[in-house]
């Protein structure tokens, strides 16, 4: 699931990263006055949690960072899996701008050497100059300041890191140091590449406050900043798409249901739950649905570059024609659906309101488990581009997330087969409720 961001469209969500509280007026769970039909029972019986678990194990052997060789190997693996189930899978490439972290950063001030952090998208550069206290780095604070050739010391808070750097750069700052407003080290992102940035490093709260106190007392401090080796590289990531055609007349275009997950991971994280679990479930749903008659077109898609800005899902949605968008009825987004250390299954919708997906899922989960899966407001995953086009979409995730989120400990041993089975049963029967073949007997003349 996405944590850092390369798109200004969603940059504001970086500093929050949490779902909103439940809606005051949640949709009421559907009444369970019905039984699963024969096909739904067959779908449930065909789900194989062991297959999903083994796929997760294969995918999570190494991190799958977008645009890397390891992501490409994952793409080929997924394509072959689809093909082994009888699909003609296609790979959809797209370009992205990837940030390479600096090889070296250093900071000295007032005769002392520090161990600074850096912000994603900080630029390479070297600067030595007077250290100047610049508040929170807001435009109105800096309006009367001439920072030409100086190094701005800025406190974290109220506006984004990127805004702080740009505001200081506009006033002539040669570099920026941002210090934390809470205990511990500070790391973060400037949001996206920008040629107007100057080198930006970070300091813990104690170090930053000590320097700020000296400046407030009227001391003159000279600082030297170095960021070396960072750069923006153009790379290629890929989506993988498999389509199941409906059992309808060739002369009639059917509606479309998209089931998907992202196959990339963050750097250094094997990404077993995030999101090899969703990828494995997408593959498993494709497998069990291959020979099931439906009157909807089912598209199974794994997206690249979710972790750096939902780039794959945006590219996929952008590639759809107006007609395809109009015919797409639903998007089921599977992101982090297997961790034994996470909480209960929930759904996120972009606006926090019910839609076709939440209605279907609440009905089926009520029948399967005796309670309807709740939904909340939240973005930050691949349901967002669909929702922005007016397509009913929901993210499936367990909440709260596991402690291993975006860490090297997101490994196969943390995966629960029971959770995989549960989510797959809910999603597969929800899809079938909408996609089932409606057979109408021909009318006959009365004798």
C-alpha cells in the first residue's frame, strides 16, 4: 500500500496516512434471508488458501520496487500464472520518474558535526552560509526576510515539507534544515520532484531546538550542508491484465468489473502482505472464475508503482475509453488482505459513502460471517483513480494495520491462511452477485 508519494494530486495525504472515522450513518447490513446458490458454493469450495500462500511466498522473496529488475520478474511471474489458468494476459508498460537517494549527506553547524536525515526528492548540492531561524517556513513568515546565500533552519509543522523548502528557496536560501517537532529522527518526502528545490536535510527535535535557541539568543552560526548523489531517473513499470469475456451476444457490449491489487513493494520490504497478498488473491479469483459463466466482463489487474503515487492504476484508468469507463460497474481493490497481525477486515471508499461494492460486500459478509464488513473514508490505494472517474470502488484492508507495515519484517510467516480464505470468500461471492448470468426463458405462445 502506498506510503510515499510522487504525485501532487495526493501529496497532502502523506503527512496524515490514516483513514477517517466511521461515518455517522453507516449503511445497514443486508438481511440474510437467502441461501448461497450452487455456483457460489462451488466458488467458495474452489478457493485454495494454500495456493495464495505459496504465491505470496514466491513474490515476497525480494522487494519489488517499481521500475526495478525484481519488479519485472514479478510481472513475468504474474503473467505466467494468468496464462497457466487459460488467460491471454497482457503487460501494459508505463514510464515513471524514480528518485535515487543521495549517497552521502552531511551537516556541520557551530563547529559540530551532525548526523542528518534527508527528504525524498531532495536535490544534490553543497552550501555553506549563515544559519538563519525561519520559523515554520510559511510564506508570510519569510516575506520580509532576505535569505540569499543563507541556510534556513525551519521547524516541522502546519505546512508540508515541500512547501517549506520552496518558500525558503524563493527568498534565496541556499539550503534548508528542517527539525522535528516531536522526539525522534525526522524522515519524510518533499512530495515530488521540483527543479526549484534546494538541498534539504533534517534534524531531530533536540538538535534543532538547541540551534534555534542559540540563534534566538543572538549568536552567529555558520553551517555547511552536503547532499551528494541524488537524482531523478526515468524508469518503466508495468500493469498485468487478464480479461474474462462474458457469456453474452457478441453484438452486445457488457458491463465490466475490475478486480485488482498492486504488485510492487517499498524498498527493503519483501511486501508479503503489502501487497503480495492482494496480488495472490487477484490471481486466485481469476483461477476460480475462469470457467464460470457470467454476463459481465471480469478484468483481473495487478498494478505497478502504487507505492510511489498510484501510478499504475492511474495509467490503467487513463488508458480506458469513455465507453469502457461508462461500462465499468465496480472496482474491488485488494491491498493488504492477509496479515495475521492486523485487525479486522474493513473497506475504504474515497468519499466515505456506500456504493455498489460496499452494498454487495455487506450483504455477502453478513451471510458468511454473521456481520457486515464496515466501511470508512480513505484513499491512498488503487481504488482512488476509479472512484475519481465515478466508478463504484472500495479498498479491502485489515485495520489496524500490522506492526510490520513497510518494514523488512513483512514476510511470509506473518500471513494468515484463514484471513486469505475469508476475504476471498467475501469478494468472490460479492462479484458473483453482480456478474451472475441471468437466464431468461423464451416466451411461448399460449396453446
